[in-house]
C-alpha cells in the first residue's frame, strides 16, 4: 500500500522503492523512469543494464514530465571504475503547466524515498541533460 504525503497528496508505490533498491544493490537496471498516475508515482519503464544513455534519453517523452534514475558508469582520471546514481527531474518546456506543477511539488518527497541518490539534475530540454553534462557532474 503506497504511503500518501499530506502536503502533495502523492503516494509512492512500493514497487518504485523496490526497483530502485535493485538498481542500487544488484545493478539489475541501467535506468528507471517513473510517472505520476493519478495520486501515485509508479514505475513506467525499466532499462536493462546493456542499455545506453542514449536509450535512456530516447525513452523520455518529449512533452510530458517524468522522474528518472540513471546508473552512470565512468572511469576516473586515475583509471578507476566508478558509478553514480543520478536523479533526473525531466520537465520539458512543452509539457502542460499543471503537470509541471504536480511534478515540481512532489519531487523532493519522492526523491527522499529513494535512498542512495548521488547527483540530482533538473532538465527542461535534452541539452540540459546531455551526456557531457552527466559526465561532468559525475566526476
């Protein structure tokens, strides 16, 4: 049973936390896209570990808001393999004002449910979450 937030009235489905935990601990997924449906935040899409950042960005709708988590693997200047978990609030300029408001008002509470986020990014168009920006924020 999802737990509702009195402030936003939004509930986070247990599946969201479960899938995030699997991404974080088992690395079962490269990314997870979350969608607000009615009064719930639900998992919309799971990206397999083989999928790329391009696959992830192509999965985001052009004119609707979403929350997303992306597990970014990279190699440091010291040649160490590292990983950072990004939380991305996707709020395209072309989405409806009401949708943007609902996503904005629920974001912090939803993000708190996902323990282990290392970097947060807010994007209103694809250029604001380009691979170069992700890479720069990870290091």
